[in-house]
């Protein structure tokens, strides 16, 4: 559901470099392999922050193991938009009843609040999309199974003094929150949370990020 596929950061950078070097060694000269290893090692030295700050998409979210569940939250973060927690709430409904959406949004937000802010990285916004799994039959129907989305202030969601029903009632509903591109220019742009991209552009049109 998340556009950005989690990237394996260089947590064990030495092992990664050794693996790369060994892969390049076969069929090449010792000098060539050595130069490749030295180049990669120098690159790691120029970016030591990668050892200490893995991408937020690798955060250990409180997701249920074994796939995306029904009527429960599934979390992720797109590293292009690190201020946004992405929460998909999957239902299985036929026919799909829009009048139940406030109930589903409230349940999703309640799950986030119950988990607590310490279960998530520092975030400013929470994007929730309701997905109807019954409508996802193949690639052609994937995009339209994302029925509606809304964005909430993270501080409001975690603050128990805020009534979740009121947060949902005051939220702007986006009926086209997601885009599935079968032929993306970049691999990690195949699944795009358009609701986040539009919100980011509105809140910070100069830099395109929040």
C-alpha cells in the first residue's frame, strides 16, 4: 500500500561493502575490485549519518504480522514525506456503504491513539485511507479500491482531550486519495498516496515537503 518500498540502509555497512566487493571480484582483476571497495568505503565515510539514522520506512510499526489485516490499521511511511504517518484501514464490504466511513475513520484513529505516540517516529500528520478489499480484484481495480482518505494533525489524534468523532467530522474527505501507476517513471512511484502529495504541496508549495 505504501509507495516507497523500504530501503535497506547501511546498518552493517562493512558487511554490505564486503559483499559488493566479493560480487565484483569474480571475473575482474584484484585491482579493479580493490578500487570499487575503496570507492564505496569513501562514500560511506562521507555519509556517516546513514549508520545512525535509518530511513523512517524501516521503523518497527505496530503492524499485525502475516499481511494487511481487515478492520485493523496497517502503518507505513514514505521516505519522501517523513512527516506523514500512512495508515490504511481495510474493509471488506459489498455493497460499499459510505455512511459507515465516519465509524471506520474513528476506529482507525482510535487504534493509533491506543498504540501511543511512542510506537511511531516523530510525525506531524496522519493520513488515513479506507480501502475496500472486495473491490480489489486485479491491477485494473486496485486504485479504485482506495475509497476515501483524510489527514489529521498527529498532536490532535494523540491528545485524549480531543474527541475523535469531532476530528473525523471536521476533516476534509478526499475521494481520490491514491494513484496506482502501472508504468511509473521511477519504481517507487508505482503506488502514490496522492492525498499526502496534495497536502504537502498546499502546506509548503515552495519546497514540496513539510
